[in-house]
C-alpha cells in the first residue's frame, strides 16, 4: 500500500469516526434526519437536471450532516465555490459501499471515475450570465458559513435529493436582497 | 423575385431574424446553454480555483535577468509583473518581459520535437522517433564534430551539455540574440578583463552613447532607465547637477530621443568618434587616466582626429565640443558603446 493509500484509509476512517461539523459551521440538517428511500417512480418526479452520478445531497448533507464547505471548500475564500475533487469523494467511498443496490451502482461510478482518472461531468445548476460577476466569498463573509446562510440562495439543499434551481437568479432577485440588507447597489459592483 | 422588397416586408424579415438572435444566450433572455463542471481528480495544494497565486521568478527574454512575479490562475500563468524586490528592475518590466507569456501560449510556439525535412521545412515527429534518430546520428558523428546549440545557460543544464559534448567529441554553442562578444572583447582590450561591466547611470554626470540603446535593449534596459532617470530628472532645488546626455548615432532611437544633444554620425563611424575622443582626452591629459591607459596606446595613436577628418567622418570643432565637458569631470570618463 502506498503512502497515498495509507493517507486515504486513515482519512476515511477518521471521517467516519469523527463525523462532526467543522467548528463555527452548523450542520446542514437537524440530527436524526433520515433521507427517504427513493423508488424509480419517485426519481421521475424530482426537479433538476440529471447528473452523471446520482449524488444525493439529502443523504450526504442532510442525513450524514457533512458541512457544506467540506466539499465546496473555496466558497469563503474565492469567487468560485469549489466543486469537490474526486479525491474528496473517494476519501469515504473507498470504504463505504452503499446499503442498497441502487446506492452501490452509483458508488461504483465514483470508484470508476477515480480508477480511470476521468472526473464526472456535472451539469451546472446555478449559473449567472457572463456579464455578471458573482463573488462567493463576499457573500459568505456577510452571511456566514453555516448551512442556513447557504440556504438563502440555494434553498434547503440538505432536503434535496437532486439539486434544482430554487431561485430565479435574475437581477431583481439579487437587488431585492441587497435593498433589504442595505448593501451596495452600485452597477459596477457586479457588472465590470 | 416574386415579391418586391418594400418597407413592410423588410421590417418583417428584420423582426423575425432579429428575434431569433435575441433568443440566443448571452443576452440572458433565452435559455442558457448547458454548462458542465469538471472537478479536479486530485486538487492541487497551492491553487484555489478563482484565487490567483503569485510566484517569484526570473525573466529570460534577455541577459539582464529582471525579477518577475507571475500571476497564476488555476495552474496557468496569466500575467507577468516586475518584482519590486529585485535590485535589477525594482518592480518594472519591459515589453519583452511582458511578451514572455507568449512563450507559453502563442499558437506558433514549438510544442514538440521537430525534424527538418529535405525541403527545409520543420515537420512534426514523436519523442521516441526523435530520440532514436538523435542517438543514431550522434553515434555516427562521434568524433567527427558535433555542435549543440543552447541559449545562455548559467546553471546545471549548461554543464550537463558540456559534459556530454566532451564525451562525444563535440562542443556547445550558446546563442544569444543580443550578442555581447564585441563588448567583452572591447573591455578586454581596454581594461584587461573580457567581461561585460555594470554601468552605474545613476552616478553619471556626463553620458555619451555611441549607438547604445540603453533604454531599449542594451544590456539591462529596465535598470538603466531607472538609473538614468535618477541622474537626469529634474530634482527641483535638491540637486542642480543634472547629468548631460549626448547620443551619437545615425538614427534617433527611443534612447536618443531623451538626449540633450544628438550627433548624427554616419552609420559605422560612431566608433571612430569614440576612439578620437579617447585619444584627445588621453593625449592632452584632460582627465585622470587609469594606470594601464598605455594598453590602448596603439589603437588611440591610430585614431587621432586628423585621421578621422581624412575619412570625412569627423568635424574637429564638434569633437572638441564633445570633449570639453569631460574636462570638468574629476574622474575618468566612462564611454559606453555597442558595435552593431
């Protein structure tokens, strides 16, 4: 076993044993929340685009209470929120197989992505047009890093099996919040 | 034409095609094209997406070696700036340094091994084929004369190539676009050391440039520009002894434009003027000569002003006018020049 593999095993076991929210960051959902088991007919009713791997935020963020910024690591320091690398996923899923057949099928896809060195091509859900610059870190600085602040724009992610766009993301929606919180309404704050 | 084009029809067509264009993305009106997000396989330690990382490095576009700061976004260098901590350029960067980024992104850059074909054109080849061919050719030519052309190498790579060339009976040639061999030889003749000196423009009181564009590409232009400004800028009341700057050359370059005086010497005769000036200064003891001034005795004797006049390249009163300021200089004047 290489040094890298030792690190991954150790890290994976540590996460399982010490699954606590990061200091200063509230857990996405209340303790004891259990994500529903979805049947084929249920998934047909879900909103949001089909992703290459059926990643369930309600299991990871809701049931397992993984903090948002465990995966979306650069939201507080960069304009980009940060998509988790495949290494982040394989940290747990090298051990965690999944309890049901459908879960196992999806986790196999994660392991294949790692083994074949081909990251999954996620479909972007939250996007603003090119002429707008949305800096995540500026908003997180004001709103905070706990899940409730992420829910302002992204909704109750911890209850969503498949992510869909909950807000219009149009300028009126942005400006409404800026007016309510009495922050800048300068054009060049976002359009530069 | 079944239907004549009239105003009504024209506007209808315009409306339909215009409406179609507006429905495209970019205006934010219609459906945006699907964007995909590709995560890292393994996230790098020192890069955060969306946040720039700055690396300190050195410019290799000329031999000056100005300090650089490279702005890197997601592992790609996107901008070069001068490093304020470098004593050479002190935070400035010339156009060549800025263009250094082209070496990374210019579509015409060489991206792999190339083989020159029979028609003289470079053709793409693979690394395996290239290395195999190289090994075979070196084995064939061993001892018969092999030349390895590199750039100006100061580190281990130059030593490695030298060692390899020694082993196969070849030699290494360092190619530099701004060759300084003439300068080195001149300094060897004048001062006994075949080296390129460092010129302290900031401390100069009288600068004569014989075609040396020290603010553009000569030796270390960024440093010289900075130092020249210190010598030549108007410091109101602080120091009234502004350096005088004379430019000798056929073309008034960017460097020449800053000169207080321009001597439009015919091309190739700048050297004659320099030697004549030196001869007059040394012969008439207009300045304190260094102890080894006799080293140049023969060259100077051959370049008296009279000789220059014969060639029609010199004007005696002009020469004396140029030499006159050096009489007020207590220490030995430094002459800078380049042989093009």
